[in-house]
C-alpha cells in the first residue's frame, strides 16, 4: 500500500516543481468587494433608486451607525464607547446565569449541587 501511495504521489506532484504559487497568480479585479459588502452597497443603492422615483433627490449622504436607541430614548446621554456596550457589559456569564436561575440546576431544580 505504501509503495502504491508513493507512485500516486509521484504522478501527482512530478510536474509541479517550478510552477508559481497559486496564491500569487490570482489577482482580483479592480474594485472587487466581498459578497457581503457588495450586497450591503447594492441594497443601499436600490433603496436610493426607489426614493428617487418619488421625490427629486439632488444629494445623498449615507452613514452606517449602530446606536443604543433604548438608552437614547430614556434621555440618557451616551459618551465614547458606551454606544457599543450592551446591558450586560462587565458581567460574567456564569454569574449572570447563576442569578437568572436562582443558583438551581436548570434540568432537575436541585440546589447546592456542583
């Protein structure tokens, strides 16, 4: 079996010695984007096209941002990275789950068990 595997390996790799590496000979086209980013841009462009059918649009400014709308609607001003922090920032998962389930087993309800 090892001898046959050696023959097979020789057949498959005999003429590959001086070939350039594949990672360096595949260039991307100018303006190429990954599919996820291309979809995001195409979706925004389609929305703008739809809006332009209903009203005359002379200028468009687009910004993709994420805000904590709940805190903003409560009247609390957010500063710095507070926009990115969620409601569980600074808590550990184990402590959160222990308080959520009252220090009891989720399956059987036993307490003081490891």
